[in-house]
C-alpha cells in the first residue's frame, strides 16, 4: 500500500519552524472552520475530509516527540519516497482513524508511539476564552463583584478532552476535545473600568485536556448607553434647563451626575447652549483619575404663568427696548 506523504505543516497553513502556540492557534481556527457539524449537509463530506486532515496534522505537530520524528523522516516517509504534496484523501470519508502515512510512522492510532518511551507529552494548558461584559456607567465607577453567565468551552465529557474515542475521533466533539457550556462567572471589577478595557480572569477559560491548567478568560468591558449622560472617552455630557432670570442673573442650580444631583453655580449671563464644566465627574480615565462632566445649559421660558409674571415680562420688554 502506498504511504502518501502528508504535509502536516501545509495542512495547518503554518511554517516549518512554527511555534507550539502558532500551531495550536492555526489548529483551533481551522478546526472551527471545517467542523462538519457546522456545515450544511452538502458540504459535510468535504468538511469531514478536511477536518480529519487537520486533526491528524495537529496530532503530530502538537506533540514534540511525534513532530521530531516527522521532521526527521517526514519527507521520505517511513517507506518509500513520496511526492511533496499532501496526498488526496482516500475514499470512505469516515471520521475514524488516521491515514496510512500516519499509521506507518506512529502505529495504529498513534498508540504504538507514545508507549514504551515512558514519555507522554506535557499536559497542554486549556484554551483562553474571550467574552464581553456590558455594564452601566454607574457600575463602571464603583467596580466590585459582578456575576454573569457566559458560554465557555469546557472539556468534552465524552472523551475527557482527548478528542479521541478508541481509534477514531470523539463523535461528541468531533475531535476538538471541547464543547460549549453556559457557566456563571463572578469577576471582581476594579474601580473606574473603561469602555474597551480587557480584564484577565486567570483560570476561568477553557479546561485543559490531560490535567493541564485551565486557560484564562479575557473579559472585554462595554459601557452601556445611558439615558441621561453621553460618554465621549472619559468625559460625559448632559443638559439642564435654566429659567431666563437665572441665566441672566446667575444662580445656584442642580445638575445630574452619576453619583446623584449636585448643586453648582450657574454664572450670570449664561446663554442658551452655553457649557459648564464640572471637573472630575466623568468616567475613569486612562492613566488614572476621572474625566469631566460637561453640562449644556438650555434657557427656556417657564410654563408657569400668572398676572404678575405677565406684567413683569411686559415691564422687562420695555426696559430692554
Ligand atoms: Zn469529545
């Protein structure tokens, strides 16, 4: 039987000197892309072939011992010299098993290989995960403990994360070794978190196969829109209404802040559209401290009316003429 050469580096689209991390990343990306469960019926068969190729390549390149042997004898193969390109997949696109090339080099299912030498590969760390956490502007100031649910990758319960069942790939996770599950996570947020900030939650990411430590969870903070304040970077903007006489004469007025109403001085002769700055009442700023709150003043007449108010306005009109 011909042992068609398999170019595992080409299968994962990585260079020959790719690091373990690069190989892992390439594998995860491709495994998701070609996962047969995620494909339409008419694409399943082609995806399965591709998926099998990727898994076999990863099986070899992720294991330093197998990779070493592959690099040493790979091009010639264990038997005869072979063409430099990946052999076209043989028929019978089942999930099971490895190519003849693989079995020629590592034994059936690779089992003959790891055994005997006494050495199993070091357990790999679980995958890092990413998630977004949306919080209110108020909560961004105070920080504290937050609970939220998240769909995270967990070790496949059917195969314990190995991705294999017997000689073939685990059907439950299709060889990836992990599945998704909703988990409740609690995170301690620091004070003054900012929009777009990335927090690292150690050990809250994907579980590891083979007893390695779990991956980390990177939490991206998103600040929710607020009904009263508009955020621009660390600065906030809001608006207040002022009565014509207060705008003319100056007054003490109440303005909203994230921490509740605050009394500030409205200077005399403030025009409608004028902007007041309340220092340090904005959001958390990069490098520490807080941005400012800008209060847009809208001068408006009062809906309240009386004979006296009418009379005073008439007097005002005459005086201003
Ligand atoms: Zn599985």
